[in-house]
C-alpha cells in the first residue's frame, strides 16, 4: 500500500447552472511533504463547512484502481491525480478492502477511516457530466474519509501501513451499499451501529431506519 499523490486546493468560484459555485474540489498534486492537521491538509480548504470538512472528514482518499475503472467507463485516456477531489491518491486501498475504523500510518500522520464519500453536484461540475453523482454512487467506488488521530507530514511515495483493523470489519463499499441499496437489512445495520468509529453523519440515517439509537463499541 502506497501514497501516490498529495492533492490540495483552496476554494475557487465557478459558474454552474447559471449560478456561482464556490468549491474546493479542484485539487492539484503538490510536491514535497505536506502537514496533515486535525481539520485538513496545509494549503487545502473546503468551501461549504456545513457539508464538507470537520473532524470526521479531514482527509479524503481515493484508490488508483478506481482511476482505472473510470478511465475505462468514460473512455478517457488520462485522469490526473486529484481529479475526484481527493487529498490522498493511494494504491492498494480499494473500498472493498478498507473498513470503518481501520487505522493507517501514512508518513508522520495516523489516520482513522470514518465514513464513505457522498457525491454531490460539485462532482458533476468537475466532471462536466450532469447526473454523474448517481453513476458514481452506483459504482461502489466512493473513496473514504479519514479523521486525524495524530498530525504529521505526508508525501508521495510514503508507504501506508494498516496498524489496526476494526473487529467488526464492515467495508467502506458495504456500508455505502447498505445505506443506499440495502436499507431493509436491519441485522447488518445493527452491526454497523456498533462501530465506534462510524461518523455521526452516517450513524444518524441508520438509527432512523431502525427507529431508535443504538449503542456503539
């Protein structure tokens, strides 16, 4: 497992649907080492803090295998790292092999998987494909957010070490499918709600499906 690229961007304003939209999705690779802070990477920013950023979404990672998938699906010859708005482009961490609560050492930073990514219209703006968010969601290749347990510097070429796997072992792909395509699987939902590391933003809809809050471990 390896870190291939570190990507950042401060929010910029673009025209979309006749309106001005400010977004930080246009990430670009940076050379050298970058500090990972509690809420984001140095030099990075989120435009709408009501839905982006925060402790549970400090860092977004996307796997290179998904880049290959989209190149084939879209018929595009090349997709530069950072194109899907990720901070970390990684190799060897596809969504079906990464679990909520997994902890990774990346350079000097210690990071914990907190939730899948939920695509929004800003991804459609970037892709210039209306409706792409639904296609992205259906693909099961969402990438994942990480909270920062220990701040530190990261850089392209760093080895990624999985230092802990949550005993529940619910993958990023599985939990996204559960919420959007398998909502009647109440036993699995109960299992998911026992995951201490699951972000509250994802815990809320699962609790609503059960009709009551569940304890977590």
